[in-house]
């Protein structure tokens, strides 16, 4: 999983990528990327 994000006060934005890259063998690289946003309280 790889994540990068930004926080300013109570606001949070994060981009996250999850992948099963099959490092040790052949196969498809099936993964997903998501943009998360939130508010802290």
C-alpha cells in the first residue's frame, strides 16, 4: 500500500494505492487507487 496526503487544520486529503503486484511471479497487477477526504473533530 502506498499513501500520500495533506492536512491543514481539521481538513485531511489522502491518495492511496493498493496493489497485489505479484513480485515473485507472473500475473496481472490488480489494484485500486482511492482519494479520501475527511474532517477531524
